């Protein structure tokens, strides 16, 4: 099996999986919702039904997308081109992080001057001046809600090493990643430092890399099994059983207007170190979703195209959602959490995120089609030249 998995990291591309894009779109919209305290819609997001939430989904799919995009590039184009693509993507992520940081400082400063209201978190960063801004731009200070992209930058920067380990042996790569994750869970002090509070990153990259690696290996499995994860009965029973257990343990029944029902008393598993309960939860969700042909058919429906399009344009949609969530938090603190502010925040926020995705899709789609057509023409031309070259070499070869 390891040899077969390694062999499947090849040049052949899988067709774009609408399930992956739909899941990523769902995660992006839920991240916006969950980042607005007091948001009524947060009662029905992923975190209410299990131990994990949209952040785990986002990182798992980031590992998947990295293997599809950059693993394939390493295999087709070589190490130099692959490293260049990874570096350029990291730089792009950093530029978005820097712009978000500057935008947050500007918006919060403007809001304080006009309304005299500060955000519940992030004030220490705002009041630290250029010193804080410098630490923020060097990823040493991570204000709340601006801590996901730095994690992604670190994990993507490590991807060439992850890819190399997977090429050597996927089991070795998984074991090494698991060992680091387990070590951090045993000793949570192993972390990068956040200058704002002197503590570690909220998303500890030494722990969260395991989920990223699982996502990368999931992409290999999908390629090996022609686009669907294997779905033996025992796996489906185990996954559904675990998710049922998680639902009983965490569901806020009373917040939904039902009776208080907590048959399983568990403390919330630590998100910073990606505690085992959280890890198993997101793996169970992904295993069921990416092995389901029914979910594929559902994701392909026109009614859910907005989710797929959001997933395809994830970076821009995420950045806009981050800014809109911050403005919504400020609006709730300034004008109160009323039904009007709820409707405005969610209607405008979610509407603008979807609208941006649709606009970007409309712009990029023709470019992508031309790129694919050009790639096919180049491969055909190369094949014809190779054939012609081979015929000429035979014709000119000496007769022995």
C-alpha cells in the first residue's frame, strides 16, 4: 500500500471535486459567522454538533489543496518550479495577512474616533503603536481572528518537506507528523510565541501540521481510488458512531429552546493543540463526506453553486469575511445585538462574500479554460515533436 500511494503522487490530475470546494465554501461562511459573538446563526454552525469547527475543516482542506496543486507541480515540473510556486503562494498569503492587519488598524482606529467603542479583543495591539504593527507584520503578534493565515503560511512553507517525506514513504510521513502532534499534546508549551500576550499561537502549528498532513494524504487516496475515499461498512459505522457521541456531548440543546440534556459530561477539548477529540471529529466528517457519491451529486447541484464558487476563491472570500466579521463585532458593541443588526450583519456579510466569489469566478473562469486548452495543446505538440524526433533518429541511425 505505501508503494501504491507513493506511485499515485504523479502527473495525472483528478477532476475538480465539487465536494471539496463546497466543504471549503461552507467552512469560510461558518468562520465569518463564528467570528461575530452574539450572532444567532452561530447556533447552527459546525461547532454546535461536534468537537471540531470550521477552522479544522479549513486546515484539512488546505492540506488537500496543497497536495493537489503543489504536489502535482513537483511531480510534473520538478523541484525548482514546485518550490517557486510554493514560495509565491506563501508570499501571496503574507500580502493578504499584511493588508488585513493594516485594514484592521485603520478600521478600528476610525471606529474609536467616531463612536468611542473598542473591540472586546485586540485593543492591546491597537494601542501598542508601531511596535505592535512591526511585530504583527513579522507574524510575531497575532490579534484574534487574524491567526489563521499565519498558520497556513507556516504549514505551506513546510509543504516541500512534507511532500519529500511522503515521496519516501507515506507511512513514515504520517508517523513523523503524528509523533510531533502527540509530543505537543503532552507538552503544550512547545509553540511559537505570540508577542501580544506572551503565550503561544492560538493555532499551534506544531500540532495543526498533523491535520494538514492528513489532508495531503487524503488527496493521494482520492487519486488512487478514482476520486472517492474507500467506504467500508466498518468505517462508516465508526464515523457515524463517533459523530453521534460528539453530538450528545456538545450540542447546546437549551440554546435551541429544548430541554437541558447533557448525558456525557466533557470539557471542551483544547483547540490550540488540536486535542484528540477534535482531530477524530473532523477526520470522521471528512471521511464520510469525501467517500459519499450522494454528497458529490448534491454539491454538483446548481442550488449549491454559491458554496462551490466560494471554495474556489477561498483566499479572497476569507479575507473579506475577516474584515466584515470585525465590522459586525464593532457594530454589535456599538448599536446592540438586535434583530435589525443581526439581519444587516449576516445579510450584508454573507451576501458580499458570495458576491465577491461570483465576480471572481466570472473573471477567472475564461482564463482557466484558456490555460487548460493551452496546456493540452502544448502536450500534444510535445508528443508530436517527440514522435517526429524518434522517427528521425531511427531514420538517421547507422545500420549495424
